[in-house]
């Protein structure tokens, strides 16, 4: 399947916040969540700010929230339009973040230095559609971490989704019925790949406007990602399920020792 993620996020950059009921509140919540989550696993005995690379920052949903806590944040994304939007949002939030454009597959060349934590949240890694791309990205995550550094990845629960090849998400109705958001998934006939069609419908000035953007994903099983991370050199690979963590997606953590 064609890599469509760059076009998808460039086109969605100005309306991405509409996927959330209240995006600024989501930024605050995710910042507080990941601050607590990271410190529970990494920062015991750590003095001073934590250097963190958000390697799929989008418009800043995680990066901006973490910058409000004691983190020195570098935030990159494959989409230049999303990074520009994130810069504007950082000014509104009054936080300082080092921004850049970078691809998982060339992260070793695109981003200088190493970090205490590398984060990729909200199902970005499954945009890598084959094992070769995924292996390159995981090696780059490893290279970007300092010794004893922590990798954090969140993604959809594809182990559950593949049991019945889910076809859509339930519509979420917001703004007193004036905004509806949902996805329709078109599965490939063979393999665990699908196209997400993201619908954002809004009533504006008495008429409805519909925006549809599409991108490709791999329905990545937890065992598949864990095996590739182990090959890249990571240890202590763990999965934290929503019932345990309180986050809305499974979270993987792994360490560079």
C-alpha cells in the first residue's frame, strides 16, 4: 500500500483539533498523564528536566502538554504543515519546544543528539507498512536514546480489532450536534492493511461541510512490534493496557540498556 501519511497530515493540519471534543483540554490531560506515567517508570532519582523527543508530534497534542511540566521537549513530525501549526499553538500555550521536520525512517539523520525519552503516541508507528520500514524506525528510536533511556509508543489495539476487522468507529456528536466525527476503514483483501477515511462534518452558517482525509495503516500486532524492537536492541519490553494505565490505547515501553 502507498505511504499516504505525509499528505494526510498536511491536509488535516488546520482541522486536526476538531477530532477532539476540546483539544486544549486534551493537551492538558495528555501532558499530565504522560508526566506521571514517565516519572513512574524512568525518573525515580532523576534530577532536573527530562529530555524528551516527541517523534510524531502532529500539532502538539502531547508535546505542548509535556512542555508545561519539567521536560525539555524536542518535537518532530513528517508533516511540515503540522509542525508549523504546532509552533503557533506553542505560542498560544506559552511554552518553549524545539520543533523540526523528521521521518521515523531517517530520524538518525534528521534529529541531532540523544534523549532520555523518545515518545510516539496516538497510532503513528502503524503508518510504517512493512517490517523493513519498521525495523529502520526502531533502530533509529534506539539510536536517539541515551543509555537507560525509555521508549514509549501508543497505538490501537490491533490484536482486538483484527478479530472481526472493524469497519468503522462510532460517530461522536459534539458542539450540541453541530460537529460529527467518525472513521470508515477499508481493509485490503489480503494482509493486515487498511485505509482510514477520517470524516469531519460541521454545520457552519446553517449548512453542513464535510471534510474527508484518507491514509494507510498496518494493523500491527503487539507481538510483531515487540519482536522488531527486541531485534533493534531494546530490553524490558512491556505492554500497559488501558485497564491498567488509564490511557485510551495500549502503551508499549522499552529500554535501551
